[in-house]
C-alpha cells in the first residue's frame, strides 16, 4: 500500500504543474496529509489522545530537534516539485526514490543503541548499493536529460539533479518520526500505556509525529510560497489536497505502521519498486519518454533483485547473494563493454579466436586445483569443530546438573559458537576458562573421577578454540584470487573476433563463467564462517539446545524464489545479448 501511494505522488506533481508553484503545491499536499492523518488518529486512537496527560506532553515535545527535522522533512515534495522545473518529472522521480535507502540508514543509526531494529549486515549494505546503482540506470533510461552534462544543458540538468538529491536528503528525515514517536511513548504515563497494546501505542505516537509535522510544514510552505509570489489554480490545489489525503497520506500511514510492526528493516527494500510503479503511472498519461529501454531493464532487474534477495533468502550465507550480484554485474558489464570499453587505454580488446579458450582454460584449471585443495583441507576441520562444540556443550550441561560447574559455562560455549571476530572469540573463551578455574577450585574435595571430567572438558575447550582460532591462510587465498581474478578479467575484458550467433554464445559464456568463479571464491573465503546457521540453537518448547529443522514448506518456497531470481537474471541478459548480436 505504501508503494502504491508513494508512486502516485509524482503523477500528482505533473498533473498539477507543481513545479510552477512548488511551495503552494506542497502546502496543499501537506494540508491533505495533515487532515487525513488527523482523521485517522481520531478514528483509531482517540482513547489514547483524549487522555488528560497527552496534550500537555504533545505541547512540550513539539519544541524538540526531532520535530524540527520532521517539519523540514515535509518540504520533500516541495523541493521535488521545484526539481521538475529543470529535469523531466520521470528522471526526478527515479532519483527521488532513493530515499528509502537513505532513510533506512538513518533509522539504523538513530536506534543503534536501543536494539529496536536489526543491524544492517555487510550483505544488506551490498544489496543497498546494487539498488542504488539500479536507480541511476532507470534514471538514465529516460528522456536523455540525465545524460545532458555538456553544453547549454549542463547547468539546468545539474540544478535539477542537485534539487532531486536535496529532496532525497530531506526525505530521509522521515526516520525522525520514529525517533520522536519512541521518545513520546517513553514519556507517556503508565495509565495511558497500560490501557492499549504496545503496537497500538507505538503506531499512535509515530503517526502523531507525522500529523503534527505535516500541519506545521504546510503552514511554513504557505508563508514561503506566498512570499515568493507563487500562484496556484483552485483545481490544482484540490488535486494536491486529495493526493495528499488519499495517496501520500495513506502511504505515510502504511509505511510507518509496517516499520513499527516488525524489527526487520529489510521490508523497506520493497519500496525500491516505487520508481517502477511511478514510471508506470506517468506512462499512462504519456509523461514518460524512454530513451534507453535496455537501461530501464537493467535498472529494473537490479531493483527487483534487491527486493527479492532482502525479503526471501534460501540461506543465511552470503554465497548465493554473491552469485546473483555477480550475474547482474557481469551481465551489465558484458552487455555494455563494446559501448564503453573504448574509454580504456587498450580500447576494445579482441582476442585471437584460436587461442582464447586455451588461455581461459589454463587460468581456470589452476584456479580449480587451488580451490579443490582448500576445500579438501578445511571442510573436515570445520566439521570437526562443529562436532566438538556439540560434544562440549552436552558435557557441560551434564556437569552443571551434577553441580560440578556453573550453568553459565554453557552460555559461554554458545558465545564461542556465534563469535565472528577474534575479539569476540577471546572474550567468550576467557569467560569459559574462568568458569573452569572456579569449578576446579570448588572440586578439590570431590572424587578423582569428577575432577577428571572437568579436566577433560577443559581440554576439549582448548582444542576447539585453538582450531577456530586458526584464521584465513592469506597466502593460499591470495593465490586463489590471483588465478580466479585473472580468469574473470580475461573473460570480461576480451572476447574472440566473432559476430552474430557465435558472439552471442561467447558473451553468454562471459556472463555465466566469471559469475560462478566469483561465487566460488566468496563461498570458500572462510569455511568457518560459511555455515548455514549456528551449530547450537534453542529447541522450541524446551530448555535445551540442538539441531533445528526449518519449516520444509518455507524452505522449499525460499529456494524456489532464489532459483527464480538466478534464472530471471540470466534470462534477462540472454534477451539483451540476443537483441545486441542476433535480433
């Protein structure tokens, strides 16, 4: 619902000629948002709002830096409308729709100490980068103004893009509605909070921040617009108000409710589809002129892929994501290399046909030998570590039941299992060793057999941690990357002197082959980190730990989605390359 609402607003800007009077247009939009959200709050949350202590608290909280930034945030579509004076509305729309990425980063920063939302992993940040690149491919597919950086159009295009990016920065301040709402909820009296569920109160507080910010910003936009001598027709004002109430307002409500209802920031990736729907609505009214359909396809593939990878995962590991990212990157590079390789010092590098596969095969063969050696050496050690963790955790649980060691020792073993850095491993190991020191001292009067059990368990701990402490062999990995990288570069930066069908086949090969090599390098980078999940996991409904089996239906569905993603990316570039060489 948020996607549907947000994607309609650029059309409202275009139909009302909002660029001619951006601040008065934004006044109408904010008026619609404020009134619509006030009605929403009254219908669903009046029990909270009518409490005697709420209004004085609202008055105190209005004068805060968070509310100031919320009011500034509400200038987003005024700046966006102003940008459409200089660049096409479709280009401005695509650039502006970067805001879900920037706002997600701000939300993660504001709540980094509270644990309200899950931390952004390196994999998530990589996917955000892919979506970011996809937005600019979609923008470049439009009327051509985005690429007009020379001659008389340079200044106009630069101003338009700068204004659109300023609107993005302002739009990211939406994160402060969550900050203000969280602070407001924390200061609510207990009698107000206890009457309603936590979710109801959270949504009420966030929507209250949004409503107040819209009304205050609408008043400021009116003053600024009137002061600048802007004029707006009655019809345009009515359309702006209706768009604010029924499109932008509904999107505001559903977007904020979605983020309150879950701690997974990944759902925001769904908003990356907004520019695609915005272009769809604009095309219905013939307001879109696609200059590069291939750029639109490449950008849409990046945005949709990011969406699916964030929200559906066949595995926790980064290996599969690296394959998809490599398929998209290699596909884009191979498709565009004849168009852009001329900027490189060596230009379009055409390799003699009779030696091309031989050189590529030699490099790939050495790479596979190194890869096989690494996997054969490290896979048994990883399995041995997993078995040791299971055995040691079980032994410590039994020792704790016999009062030979404190129960916290098992928790430290789980910390060792989940450690991702040497510091985390050292901290967990130190705590576990302290448990053994205290246990051995307390067992001085216990039978010899009991003391032997403690000594054996401590020996297991030392061997297991020593094995996990052996990190990456950089010499081995360096050799692996040299031959894997040379194979990838050879496949990407050169091709035989062929055309037509043979060129199509070679370029498909140049997409798939390097992508698989990248996937293999990432997958074996550190087999200790490349497990599907933790070895020890809490068993539902019990106090113990063991192997957990995921819901097979969910597993099949996510694997199916993952397969579709990979095949879809490959098919997309197969079609593009077909039209490049054969069609």
